[in-house]
């Protein structure tokens, strides 16, 4: 069975602060994929990043960065210099690669990020 | 090109009634997924279609839920005899064919249908 845990239910920060969203996963698959999605108040899921299990290189995209550590089964997401527009629910998700179920995603429960002025 | 579309965007129904939710995937996407987002259960997988067949229905919560896909395109999720616990946002996603073995094709999500059962 696969499981994704996002222990932080809600985080509030002041604009320009850095914030890290935690994600811990469980899987028996040797090949898997990890994702972060953003869900703004409009409700639509916006894809942010995908990482393969065999590539632990960290990634930076503008103010966003991701730290993938297989040793601790974690895939944390950091927003640098947060902005009000970053306010949203962020979901971490896991896919165990192709099987009869295609690439179905297992989601964490989400972290509500509130960035205030 | 157009993204994944879903209709209706909102649906309010009375307990015991049947509802149909529609998903139009991105053209050329052979894989289609239904997910449900509810307060109590978070975001959960319901069913996966590859073409018109559904090799994985493991997420359907009860036999009141069914789905079909025709012409390898449009999919309909039907909930019979709706219950209040069915209230949720139903999300559809589509992708190119999942790659066998190692590989992944991105899932693109629609805006969802918000279902409220009174």
C-alpha cells in the first residue's frame, strides 16, 4: 500500500518569509514518482513538480525548491520569500508507476498555506 | 488546446436521487482518472480508464458508483441513490497512455464538479 503524510495541516507566515512544507511517503515500489500540486481558492489542481525515485537531485525553480531524500522517504517543498499569491492548499502525491491502475495518484491530506501582509 | 472540462460545475441534489457527472478529457489522451475530494477523506482515487475499459475500479466506494467511457473520450460517473456522504468535489484527470515499466505521463486535472446532496 502507498501512503503520503503531510503532517502540517495549516501554516501561516508573513509575506517574504521562507516556508517549508513537509511530505513523507511510504511505498514498496522501487520505481515511483513524487509530485506537488497547488490548489488555489479557485479549486483547480495545478501541477508544480514531478520527481523520479531514481533521481534524488534537488530542484529549484524560481522561488520554489524541492528536497528529495530517499533515506528518510521525504519530499519537502520550500517557498522562498513567500507572497500572498502563494496562499493555497498544497498537496504532495505519489504514483507507483505503471500497473493495471495506470499512474493513479495517492495524495496527502494537504497543507493550507496562508501568506499574510 | 482545450484542457479537461467537466460538467456541471455544481450539482445540488436530494438524497436518494441519481446523478451523472461528465468529463471531457484532452483530445488524444487515452488515460482518464476520476478522483474525489471530500472534507473527511481528502483527495482519493476512484477509477482509471484506459481507452473504454476500466482496469482499476478499486477506488469506487460502493456499488452505487459506476462509470463508463465511450469512444475513448467522454466519461460519465454515475452515482445512484445519492447519500449525504457523497457530497464532495469530483475531479477528472487525463493523460497520454501510461508508460509500461518505467515512465510517467502527466495527469491534467479538470476544474471539478461540486456535488451537494441535501
